[in-house]
C-alpha cells in the first residue's frame, strides 16, 4: 500500500461535499500537471490511502482520509469546452489527462499547514517543501503515521 496527499479546493469539492455525495465517492478531476497525472496513472493502486487536503483557502490543511477507489481513466472535463479544465489539445482517442475515483474513509480533525510545519516529525514531507505546488504527492509511511498521530487517529 502507498500513501498520498491530494489537494482539493474546498470551494470546488471539500471534505463535506465528498461526505454528501452518493457513495461518498468522486472522480479526482482537473489535474493538469504531468507529474501529478503520472502519479495517478502509473503508481496509485486501488486501496491506497490519501490525505484529503484543503488548499487555496484561508487555512490550508488535512481535512480527512480517502481511499483510491478506481484505476485511472480519462478525465472527462478535458473534453468539455464549457469546463474550466478543458484542454483543446487533448483528443478522445489520445487523452492527456487521467483521474481516479476516491472514496471517503473519514473526515478527521483538521490539521493545519501551520501545525504541520511546526511538527518536527514531518520534516521532509513533500507538501511542506518550499515552492511545491503539486496537487498530488506521495507520503512516506513515517510521515503518514505522524499525521495520523497528530489528527488523533
């Protein structure tokens, strides 16, 4: 099993939105970075766990835990000209962008980015690296265990 951190903007899909969805499952759409896409396409496996991380908000942080619930498949938003994630260069016969489905495991105590930065046991965690803007990053098992402890799991 691998561990991940997946960033979402709560104004688009937050942890409470996920909890309210049928089957508490959503496609992780809109990833437009090749490295993050490659993580989903090449490395994520069904059953892997991820930290659901709120970004692009007043107080970014870990809001819950999700499970990877599908293999990769083409992100339909890339083909929708009315969608903000439309990519005119992506073709149905050769899609550029992939997504996976994630299923809510649980909403957790909120762990802010500031609290993560203050935790010495999280030193080296990719989301804390200066300049890191990737929406999906792998999480080392030791960092995962430290986050679980910090959120009371």
